C-alpha cells in the first residue's frame, strides 16, 4: 500500500467503514510508516476530540484512545481469521462425518 492509499483510508478507518481486507492492509502500513501514523493521529485527535466535546464526555487521552482503537482493530481482524479457520474446519469435519456415515451404511447393507 502506498502512503497516498493509506491517507485515503484515514477517514474511513475513523468512521469504521473499512472492510477487513482494507483494514488489515491499512494497519500494517500504519505500523511501518511514521508519516501515515502521524496523519492518522492528527485526524483521530480532531474527530474524536470533537465528538467528545459534543458529547460532553470527560477529557480522555486521545493518543491512548487511538492506540486502543488500533489494537482493537487488529484483534477484530485476527478474531475473524480464527473464526474463519474454525468455520472451514467444522465444515470439513461435517463432511467427513457424513462420508463415514454413508460408507458405514453401505458396508452394513
Ligand atoms: Zn505511509
């Protein structure tokens, strides 16, 4: 991913509009590119800060919030990947069980 592509994903990231694939590519770029991380931090601080002002919420450490948000996004992606692996495995197991049942019925008959 180029810096230009990453910059275009900053707002969709903050608005949680990225797909898993985009999110994954965006996060790995953010981790390796200082410039884009700073860009994200600026936007995140502005938008989250504004939202907090509107909600009248307590003053939070926005840098910490961004770190937390990035960590959650990674967990979200990892969680879905693990879920997908289990889903595929359960499908394979179901097929295997079905095959065994069919074979047993044939053998018994
Ligand atoms: Zn970059």
